[in-house]
């Protein structure tokens, strides 16, 4: 697994946690947002397909507030897209 795939997989996991905790109304969602931004920042400089680069840039630019349910659903979709890429891309 490459470093980029590791970052993508980590971002995917934290976006899943962010979406789940937001849906459950937990204030801990903010912590997973912080972690997701931590993984997204190095990905903004990586050589990625355009759709992944756009996701990384969007996550890196999220304000540090607990997202709405609609935003959490979008982050859940991003999580699945990122996970699929990390698992099925060829290095």
C-alpha cells in the first residue's frame, strides 16, 4: 500500500466516523472532522484523479463546526468513494 493510499484510507475512515457521530448527535464528531482535515491536507498536494482532488480540497476547507445531517450524508458518500479507490486502485 502506498503512502497516498494510506492517507486516502485514513480519510475515508474518519469521514465515516464523522458522518456516524453527526447522525447520532455526538459532539465528538468535531474531533473526527479535525482528523479528516489532517489527512486531507497532504492529499491536496498529491497527484490524484480530479474527483479525489476535489474531495480532498473540500474536506481541507471545512470550517471547524459540527456538520449538518445533509453535510454528513455527503461525507458518508465521500467515504465510500475514497474507500473504493484505496482498495481497488493499482499502485
